[in-house]
């Protein structure tokens, strides 16, 4: 899954922004069946100050619990049990917040294109340059942190949305669609005063400070801009 470049800039209204900017430690997972490559990567990554966990097979990696903080995966394309590109597909479904850096001893253009289209952040050919690897890892970890931050914000929004009554959700949908209070009342068969009351509760429960913020929240939640009847 490709990661958005905008990061938290897409959520300027998020009140939890500061609270989630201190995630657990960063972890780099390494999957390569060549022990010499694993050991070299472990030494390089740990020296750079990141946590590192290495595996000799895809199965061993999949059996390990996911990281709770920002993480990335340095993945060899040619593995004995599961092709690296196939493992990428598994990771995209189960650990979408974890970017992948591919390494291979025989990279070719079609393989690189497939990996990058599927969301890989880098494709390095062995023997790779140490600085290039460290820069790729740093970038991947930053993307992972942003993805985790966005997930936390969306969880908070969903929790707030769940506190809205059915009528409040109807009012919210029509308000973010651009209807005036009088028009919302006409659509729902309620008075303008009642609409204002519902609208106020929606703003309070969603912790939106303006209509613009409420519209952005609605878009992030994928809330349909039509009222349920």
C-alpha cells in the first residue's frame, strides 16, 4: 500500500496530534536467508540507534508479533520458503503501516517495477551502499510513524462518531454537504431550531471548532454526505 506524502498535514485539526507524536521505539525487521547479510545489517542498523530483529525465512518473520511502534522491513527478494514479493502482499494486508525496503542480488526492471507499484519504498541491489541503506531505513521509519499517527487519529474520530445519535449523524451528513440549517430542517422534517441544537451537539461531540474542521473529519471518516431516512 503506498503511503501518502502529506502525513499529519492532512489532519491539522487533530487535537491528539501532540499526544501521539511520541511513539514506542523504532524497529527494523530484516528477512534474508544469507546469515552474513543478516549479521551485517544487524550491526549497521543497531549502530545507527534503531532496534533490529532478523530472520532467515518469511515464516519466521510472520510468526513474530508485529511491532507496536514505527517499523520497517528490509526484505530479500529470493527467500527459500516464500518469495519476497509474495511476502510483500501479505504484509500489505496485515501490516500496512510497515514500509518495505527490498534487497536483491539480481534485481531486474520488471521485478523493481512490481515491488515499487505494490508500495515498496526502495529497491537496493547487493552489494548495497551502507549510506543508501541507512537513508532508506530512516525514510521508511518516518513513513511508518506518520501512518501510525494517522491511524490513531482516525480511531479517535471513529470513537467520537459512534457517540452521535442517528439524528445527529443525519444532520452532520447534510451540514457537511453544504445545506443551510433551514434546508436541513426541510429535508428531515424538523424545525430550524431543532437542527441548530443537533448541529451544536455534533460539533461538541466531534470536537470540531468550525464547519471546515467538521467537513475534513467527515471526509477522513468516509461519512456519506446524505441523510439516512
